[in-house]
C-alpha cells in the first residue's frame, strides 16, 4: 500500500500521465519496456513511483 501511495504522490508532483519511475531525479515512462523486460513486467510495475 505504501508504494501505491508514493506512486500517486510522485505522479502528481512530476506531472506524469501514468505512474512513472523516478531515477536519479529524472522521470521515465517504462510501460513499453516493462512488457519486453526479460525478467517479466511484474517487478518493474511493482516499483512504479519509486
């Protein structure tokens, strides 16, 4: 639940249309990449908003 709340706050703060990934103060939308990730999209989607 904490990650979901953080994702929502970060989405509002950064203005990302979907939950996005913040890496070293840069915003990324990894939706397309997550579907192609060799390890599967579960973990990538789980860490949205971090």
